[in-house]
C-alpha cells in the first residue's frame, strides 16, 4: 500500500494526473526505411507526449527506465532468464546467446527486449547452433508492439502495482519486461509500492488478469470485470488483497464473458468524479455482484446486484452522478462515444483523439472540458484511445 513519500499511487481514475509512463511505438524497417505507418505513429505519439508535458504532467519513458534497470547485472540475469525461457524453444545455442546478450550495452539490450531481436542478428556461432541456418528470417525475441499501450500491461491501484498476466499459453514477454522495470529501475527505489497478485511476469501460477478490466471510481469503490482475459480467480485474489489493506469499501464484479472480446472500459468509464460514460447495451445484459469481506478468514461474501451494476453504482455514491449513455445516441455521435477512451488529466478534463470529434458537443454539454484533441489515426487500436497510451504512475485526489 501507499506510504508517505511514495512517488506512485492512483486512488481514483479521475484524479489530477501528475506522472505517467509511456512508450514510443516500435518502428519496423523495410528495404526503403521505416514503415510509413510507424513513422506516423511515432509523430503522433511525440505530439501526445508534448501535450502531456504542457499540461504539467511528468512523462517517464518505458525504454529509458528499462535501460536504467539493465545497468545492473542482477536485472540482466533476471530478465534474460525469463524472456529466453518464455520462448520455450530448444536449448541449442541458448547459453551462448544469453551470454552475448548480457554483454551488450544497456541501451542495446533494452532495444532488443522491446523492439525485438532478429535471428539474423545473432552471433554467427550461436546462430549456427540454434537454428542451423533454417530460420534466419525469424525473431529470436519478437517486437513487443503492445508496450506502446502500457496501461494494458500495468496499472497502479492506490500504491499497489498490478501487472497483467495472459491466459495460459499466451506470451508473457510484455509482463516480464514491465516486472523487470518495476523491480530494478532506480526511479522506483523509493516508491515503496506493493505488487498485487504477483511481481513476476513469468509466474505461470498467476491466473490471467487484464488491466483494462479494472476501474477505480473512488478511493473506496472498485469495479472489476470477469472477461475472456480476466478470471474470477484473479479478481478474488485482488479483492482479498484490497480488503486486507483496507483500501476498498465497495467492490463490484460484472461478468462480461458473454460479450465476446469486450473489456470493462468498453462499457464503463469515469470521466469525472460525478460523470460516467456507459453503454447500457452491454451493462444491462451482464450479471453484477457486490463483493464483501467475510470475517473471520480470507473468504468473500457475494451478493447479486438485482437492479444491475449501474443502478447500484449510482445509489452508492455520495454525490449525484451524471450518465452519458452510448446507447442513447445514434449515428456518428454514438459511434464516437462507443470508441471514446480519453486520458483524464483531471476531473472532467479530457485529452481525446480528433477522430472522435462527433462526440465533443455531447461531452461539453455534460460539463466536461476537452483540453486537447490530438491526431490519433496511427495510434488507435480498434478505433479507440488515447487512454491506453499512458499508465498513470501518480494521480492525486482533486482536493489535493
């Protein structure tokens, strides 16, 4: 949990944003240079970073923090053992490759661990032993495109760090990188945070959990979703930990497994302390429960929200809540609201992509302020953003 002097902590998803983690998109090259779309993504990402800084937000770059961690031999050993082991390949040439990687400058090793290491770039002796020349066009370590959307891998809840774990059989490379950064980067030496569930991205015993299935509506109210990427077992562990540290008064679960690839932030997003963006077409079909601690012991009491999650949330808050319902809007406005995923830089203050402009008037009519409308055509995933492009390291309550 958070302690005095901690440099990380997010007690509310609509707090005043002070410090964020970002990663510039991976740039892939072709025979004619960088791919045009990657260049566009990098330019747009640089523009986003500049606007964050202009808003007074400190921006930490993932690749720089990982490089700082890799200056330490124990960090190199830790991450290489897990990243190479995560490949689950045969061991021919593995020891030689691990030794060669460990000898690289920290910035070079960091680049390999993020942007990827082609088989063709391996030392010739290790290449012959590892692939016998049959796979020289492949990747020994693949590029991690997902790290450009770091909130999908890492979230801070109060003063605790939660690293997403994939379903069994899924790649843990991004989680391993993020775990190494949090465990070894000097910037976190005095942060004094706890890890929720697991601090090791390669922990195969950790049940799957996805950061997009977690929302902090206030310092005491959490909404967690069971989805195809987040298991009930993982949410049970997280809820028990939050209750044990007295960080949660209300925890709600909603089962979205029938909604396909839907995550919680597809149907419920806080935009300010008294305004929610919701999609009742999804919420009204999903079963919701309230979770409470059972004493004595680590068990949980579960009670169905008979009237549905939204009604329960609205009745449990200490102030009246406004609701913007995607289902109440049609045409371009409805489509834009459905893809809206803003960076909340402060209560009711939003950074958005200009591609979602049809929704701007609806947002402003609800009393919300659009502080920046940024180009995002090359950064959006499934038409959404820019929320996932930053992980909040420090967000202070609005009263601070």
